[in-house]
C-alpha cells in the first residue's frame, strides 16, 4: 500500500506564544458561550464602569455580590449628589453679587426728599397745649357746672369750635396720650382740617437750590399726605404715574406732584432721549455743587413742645421716586439752627435678562408688570407693604388711617380706633414670627410682597453743625423777611461718589450648569457619558426590535429544505482519487 503524505498546512506555535491566547488571560472564559440574553450582552458591552463584572461563566458568587454592592453604592452616591444639585438649582437659581464695573450716578434719579415740619399749626389757629390742658382741666368743668346757662353755652361754643381741630392734630402729633381724648370711631373730616391748619408753604421754606442754581421752592416741592400730617416732597413720581386714581376715593389728594416721568421707569432706567432736565431729576456728579440744598424756617411763636414731644424742627425721609413716603419707619431730624449735611450712596439692585424666565417664586422678586397692586401703578415692596397694611387694618378695625390708600366706601379711623390701628401695625410686623410659632394665620403670605427685581435705595451718612445764620445776616444782607421771631435750619443732600457699583441679581444655576454638574457626578461615580445614555436607550429600544426581526428571519430560513453537497479536495492530494476508486469498485459489486 502506498503511503500518502500530506504537506503541513500550519506551523507549530511556540508554547510561549500559545500562552498569550489562553482564555484566562483574555477574560474569554468569563464570557457566555452560545446565544446571550439582552442583559448579558449589555453588561459585556456597556461603557458604564462595573457592569461587565456582573456576568460571566467563571464569575464566583462572591465576585458578583462584591460588584453588585459596589455598583449599588455608586448609584446611591450618584443619585444623592444629583438630587442635591437639583434642589440647589430649583430653590436657589439666582445669586446676588456686585456688578463688574461701576456706573455713573446720572443713570439713576436723585433721591426723592420728603420734609415734614414738627410744628403742625400756627398758634393763631389753635394753641394745642392750651386746648389739651383745658380739655383735661377738672376745675374748668366744675366752673362750667356752677356757671349760668349763658356762661355754659358760651364756653361750650368756644370749646367745641376747637375740639375738632384738637382731635385732628392728635392723629399727627408725636403725643402718646391722645387716645384717651374720646371714643369716636371715625374721623372722616380729619384731612380737610389738617390741610386748613397746616403751616403755609412760605412759612416753611426760605431758600432752595439745585445743582448750584437758586430755584423757586414751590416749583420743586409738592404737598404730600403722610403720617406726620401735611409734608412736601421733592422729585417723586406724579400722582397719576404712581397711584390708581380710579380705585381711590375722591375726597382728598394724597400727592400734589403733577410732573410726569415719560423718559424713565424703574425696570428700564432713563431712555436715550432723556436730557439733562428730564424728570425725575438726576445729578451729574458728586458733592454739594451737584446736589440739593434747602433753608427751612420756623416761627418761634408757633412752636408747640407738647405736640412735638419737646422736639422742634423737621423730619426728613429719603426714598426712591417710585415709593410712596412713610415717615414712621425711616427718617432723620433737622434741629433748629443746625446745618445738616447728608451724603448719599446709592444702592441699585439690577436683575439680568436671563433671570426673567424664572418664576417669581424661584427668583424671589417681581418685575413691575408681574405684580398688580390695587392702589399703585408701580410695584415696589414698600408700596405693597402700604397696601397690605391698609387692607389688614380695614379687616381688623373696620377703618383705615387717613394717610393710607382706601376706596370711597372705607371709613377713616378716629381716635377711638387709634389703639386698634396701632395694634394692627404691630401684629403685621410680627406676623412672620407668630406664624412660625403657630399662633396665627400669616396674612403677609396673602400680601405676597416680594422685593422688586429692579430697586433703588439710598444709604446716608449724616453730619451736622451749628448754623449761626444771625451772625451771617449781620454782615451780609442775604436773608430777607427774617426777624428775631424766626429760626432757620440748613439741609444739603448730595451724592457721595460720582460712580458706584450696582448689585446684580444673576443666574447661579442655568440648564447648562445643571447638566454639567450632573455629568460630572455621573462620570465620577459611574463613568457615564452621553454615549452611555445613548447606549442604554439603544439596548432598551432598538436592540430588542432588531433581535426580534432577526429571529423571525432565522425561523423562515430554517423552514426551507437544505440539500447537502459533498465538497472534495483537489485531485493532486490523492485522497479524492482513492475516494473515486472506492466508489467505482463499490459500484461493481
């Protein structure tokens, strides 16, 4: 028999090289053999760290438990940090910082200045101290009881002709015993009485100056109604621009200012067309030369120390032009024969445009068009607080104090309601604390007085010195119409700096910042990227669909009959000839 030798088709592989292909070194032994499930296939091919160690033929139970615990801890840590990032993005998306560069003071209005005299009435109209003492004099009432009928009637007519004025003054005097005068619940005529008794304008203002120019005080200061009585305000918005007249009563005016501010609003600032004499007025620099000065006067014979609690002079309140003045909270005094110098540093809150898309409850502020006030056209927190106080006092006492806005159907609180109105103010100021102690309903939440997104405040530095105007008048005759019965005071208000740095309310966490933080946490704990998420979506949606389609095609091909064919090697190998010879010999038999 002839021995057939076949050539070697493969060369032998060295043992050292064969070891490189050992399954253990390639982790092939850890892969599933045969068809794999979708979960196993995902774990073996996933780019998320740790998942590939959860599957495999030769993984021990301890290994799998170890990696399951590690993956769960990573998922927990990742979820906790992402939740904290989300809470911060949801609750505190806005940050308040200083602006990048200073802005000039002419981009904001000069502060509105409200001046109120401590002397409320001239002595010839009413001597407050004498009237009050007569009212509380028991001997007078005993004398009237013993007097004749004609004497009693004369005394009663004389007294009651002044009692209404006395009761009206008790509502504006810094006098804490007035609530014992009477029990009248309403005083609907208090404002006309105060207006008739008020010190005339020419008896209050002697000389005024604005930006180094002497001006007519009556053109710049307009009458305003406040808790201190009849006051005068410089540089405030007009009543038509600030208040809703259609919602207010028509018995009296709260503000007499009528100059409109067409070139300025709180949200947008001054327009590009606004000139140097626009309204509200603005300063173009720092120092006294660019500010306001006022010389006020008081007649010594008209001063009443009981009504003013022994203080004589003026109260001054600096506020934003969009704010209705209130003399209860913020004011400083101008004593007689004193020069008071007020250096003002503006504080501007500006909100960037990218914050506007957030809801007010998230950015914690209102734009003017977002919050409707019943009595005010311009929203500010102070205006909202005034309206809230008016509503709460009406709800509690059934009336409204005369300086607060009200409708034509609401009554004005009299002396009998003074203690109730004071209590309403105190309770409203303490309501946040009482609500935390679960003692009362928080009416402030119904008011919803958030700060304005764009707001303007004025910080002040006050200094004063003696104003010996009589020595000056002896040498230079500059002051006319002033005698020994007059006391003068000097007030100057100006910006401290020509440029200031605004406070900006900007976005702390935007969508891109939130995604970047989440991506960093996911990458740190799990090695997850955008492609990992796409990969997960692929295995959850597209991969099962493709597998289902492919299995259907495989079943269709299996159903067809397959004819087997014998493939022989080439004749030169000899094996094919032997097969043919055997086949032929078999056919012979």
